[in-house]
């Protein structure tokens, strides 16, 4: 059965450009197509990773993939994470998801989408995914880690190992110049960009060149690369200077973070737009929301104020967790009653920035794997 949604083939994109310029992960009517397009076609966070190589696609692969994806029946694409959680997803014989063993973490879901794409793209052949690398000793067998994806470039024959991550970081605005990688923290302060990069560069990528990896794969890896994508968020949307010193790509996806009062001022200055709370399951691609799922800024302000003041002794996580909001504009005359994302950002509770600044100065947490998902 084809997934239902508005006909948006002629509507404008949420970035203010015409339909021919709006990326597929913003303009596709199907949430399945938007998420899959975001995972494969959205710009990377970084254009330089010190000590590592960035992911490179075979020539022509992305162009052919986008053409295929634009014409694909959404019913044949991987289910969204919401569909998986609701148990309403149908699984085709070609699906790479096991309905009996679904992990609904957002980062894991993004890996599943990339897995699907690598299996269907031209110019490459997926050899393995989520390969455990183990080392035997007289004390037993120890797992060293896992290789996310291993594929072969059909033109050159090279075997490529990718480590993939989808991350969401807020810059704590510590005033350092140039900015530091540890100034970018996850909304719940578990993860930091610096920790994640260190873990990938020093732990995950070298794994593909070990004797244990060669034994697990049955062949040698020619190159290992970082596949890192996601969103960065800046205080009140002000992007600081000096980000190039961190290797942050000039076209990276970014939004804003604000206190409740600062967000209310932003909303008051932009009348006529609608808002919605964007759950974690919607953090990947551009949002497309029916009017019934939207709210005015005043209503959301009251709900957020109540959440951040929740007195329940077991509700600390509600009081201390930022909430992502999506700013929405009309999707266009071809989609009456639908609203499309034009910006996104986090509203942070009282005291969050102070906690975030303190977190930027901490060493990596003992006992927690660097780069632990904070989304």
C-alpha cells in the first residue's frame, strides 16, 4: 500500500528556495523518503577530521541514488521510527530490519537507513555491516569493537570501512576563540563532539586494519572513513566565527537554541508562523506537519513553562531536558492544511547553560564509552 501524504511536487522548500532547489530530505511528501534522503544526501557536519579521512562515495553513485529515490514507492522504503514504535510497519522480503528485534534509538535507526541505501545503490557492493571484532587470549575472547559498514567500490575494487554517526550538538557558547570541539554538547550533556571524534579516530577506524578484522571479514580493508552527519545548534541562531578551525563544513545543517524567554521573543517577531514540538523520532529530516499537529507560540510557551517547573521529585529529567521545537510555514497551494519546517531549535530550561558550560570542561566520563548517543 502506498504511503499517503500531500502532493508536494510543486511546493516550495522550507529553505525559501523554489522546488528545484529544495533538497529531497525537505521536499519529499513521504516521511520515509525524507529520512532516507537525509541519511544519504544531507551535507556532512565536517569537511575535515584531523587524523582521519571523510567518507567518499564512488563517482556517480549519489546522483543515481537520488534519481532512484525520487521515483521510489514509499511502501518499498524502510519504515520510519514512529511506524516501528507503533508496530504498524509492513516489512517486505527485501527489508533489512528484523521486526522481532527492533532497536528504536535514533542513531541506530539512521544506521539502518544507510544499510538499506548501501544495499540498493549503484557502483558499490555492501560486504558486511555491524561486524564484531574479537580477540582471543588465554583469558578468553574479548570484543574489541564493531565495524559499522564494509563495502566494495565496484570501479576500483577498493574495500572501504565506514564508521557512521548521526549526532545533534548544541554549542555551549563558552567564548573560546577559536571554538573547541568539546564546546559542542548533546542536549542531555552526555555526549560531546570532541569525545565522539576522538573515539572514532583513535578507537573505531583503526579497528578495520587489525588482524582480527581481517579474520572476521576474510579480506583486507583498503581504507577507513568517517561518515558523520547531523545538526549543530547555536545560541539564538548566531553562528560564531572560527568554526573552520574545527573542520566544520560551511554548509552544515544548523539551528538555534534559546532560553524560554528568548524563544518567546523570537516567535513574537515572526507572526503568522506555527510551531510544533519535534520529538526525537523527527530529528533527522525536514518536518511536514498537518495543521492539527501545530500550535501557536503562546500555547507552547505555557506548556514549556509548566514542564520546566514540574515539581515532581521523579521528574528531574523533564525539568532539565531541552525541548526541540520546529518553526513552520505553509507548505504551499498544492498542500493546503500542511505546514513545512523553516527552522528548528532547542528551548533550554533554567540552569541548562551553566550545566553545559561545566560539562565542556570535564574530562571524558570514566566507564561511559566516548561518543555515547545523547539523542
